[in-house]
């Protein structure tokens, strides 16, 4: 992390009373401020590079593309934060707290400071969704055809997941 970002995060921690913010000191406001800075920097760099290249941003996103992006964001955020197959991404920052339905697991953050903040991000599908949606939106602005292909695939997987759960429910009702 750059010295300027580290210094800004430390200032935020002091200015906001980070030590008194949570019981047990489990919330790292400095770590969260650092993640917010990384996010804002990424979006800013994308905007700057897009403007510098002379490319025009889409005036609007058609409703069907928006729907596909929404479903793809849902599926991607679950994939990153809950799927067993992506546990290796979360493992350095989280610990397994239990299992959910299907191939999903419940992880909880571990560690302190920025390490814990990354764990909080990677354990929360709602938190990761903003990062995923931003990435897909930037992809749509830069390469709409490729992004449509990716979001169509992820949306198909989400639809398949929902159908699998519906099938499981009908089987449980038939047996019970």
C-alpha cells in the first residue's frame, strides 16, 4: 500500500475514534477506509483512462442488459463469498464457520486491521456485490459485447441454481 493511502487511513482512524467504534475492537475503520480508497482509486483510474482515450461512455444501459448484469452480480458475489470452490481465495482472510445449502459455506473474518477488513469484504456477498457490479459496469462501458457474454453465462448459472433449489424443494415436499 502506498505511503499516502496508509497515512490517510491512519488519519481516518484517529479522526473517527476507531478504537471506541466497536465493542472488542473487531472493526478496523482504517482497514475499511483503505478498502474504500482502493475502490475509489480503481473507479477513478477507469474514468480517467476512459476520458483520456476519447471513448464515450454509454448514455444508458438497456433494461435487458441491466437485468443480466444484476443477476450476474448476484451470482458472482455468491461465487466469491460463499462457494466451496472459491474457499482458497477467502482462506487467508477468513475461517470456516459452517455450511449452508448446496455447495455454499459460511465464513467469518479473522485477523486484525486491513487483514480483517479484507476478510469482512470476502465474507459478505452484499459488500462484494458493489465491487462486482462496478467491474461489470466498467467492462460494459469498455467492451459491451464481451461483458454481455460474461453476464449471460453468470446469469445462466444463477438461473440454474434457482431451478436446482426449486427441484430440491419439490422433492422434499413429495417425500414429506
